[in-house]
C-alpha cells in the first residue's frame, strides 16, 4: 500500500471523521480505435459540475448505511445503475485533515470494480437517460484513453486535464496495480503530459497578459 494510504479498517477506525467513497469502473474490450489502435480497457470517469475530472461516488452516512451500500446508492444517482459493491473491491483510503477547528476530517475510500463490457456500456447509456444527477452534479461520463498517439494524443492529453482531489493519483495507482498500462508506457505518457502542462501554463500567462492589457486600455479610453 502506498505511503499515506489507509486500509478500509484503518479508515473506519478514525472516529469523528466523515467518509466519502468513489469507484473506478472498468472492463476489458477487444475494440480498436480507427480499426488499428487497441483500446484494451474501458475505464469510466466523469466530468463534474465544477469542471474537474473525478470518479463517481460521494459522501456516505455510516449511521444509515455501510460504505459499500452508500457507494452503490451514489452510483445509482450519478450513473443510473446500482452496481453491487463489496469489501473486496476496496483498494485504499486516504485521510484529508479538517480545514478548520470547527470541521471534521474526511476519509476518502477508493474502490475498483471490474465489469463485463456489455454492463459498463449499459451504464454509460444509463448515465444519459435515467441518472438523476446527470446535467447537475455530473456533466458527462468519459472514458480514459489508455493509448498514446503521436503528439501526445490519448493518455498524455487526458492526464494533462484538471482532476478533483487525488483522483489523478488514484487513477495512476489503479492503472499500475491492476496491470492496465505497462509502467514504461505510463512513464512516457506522464513525461509528455508534464510538458503539456508547461505549455498550457505559458498559454494561460499569455492570455492573462492580453486580458490585463485590454482591461487597462478600456479604463483609459
């Protein structure tokens, strides 16, 4: 288990903390992009209401439900299907300290659930048609591209997006833990993604300078 992570039992043993559960749903697939690039696995994430990428899930009230029951409830609301979760699907938990003396710390539990390809495709469709949180807390379900194309297409571009909390590190850990991406390929994708971050930062700074220049011009006119 990675440094700073807790087991399920250790997370539950921290009294006075709130608990949130999220899950990575995935399946194998024989599909190919453009008929020649193996997709290998379908991994679901979602675009949240705040514009950040994350995994489906949410807060769980242990006074009324178990961690797994709460996660299944959240999946029904956000994805449209109640995927049964088990203790064996629990991968790790992490502790987020309280922001102030009046707030409680948060234990974030992460699960990984393998599904049949037909079931995970049905979940994608359900998100659009019957999930009550679609268009509100959830703006859309997205797949994680595991391939790397020329000029950084695929996984490098995906990893350069903004993620909520530790969702990016949860994804990376799961990709390695469940052998979904070779370590060498993931390292190359991360190097490429880091370069993209640098380019994006330069572009944002240029845009900021342009906006400030225009603001000053309008003030003086």
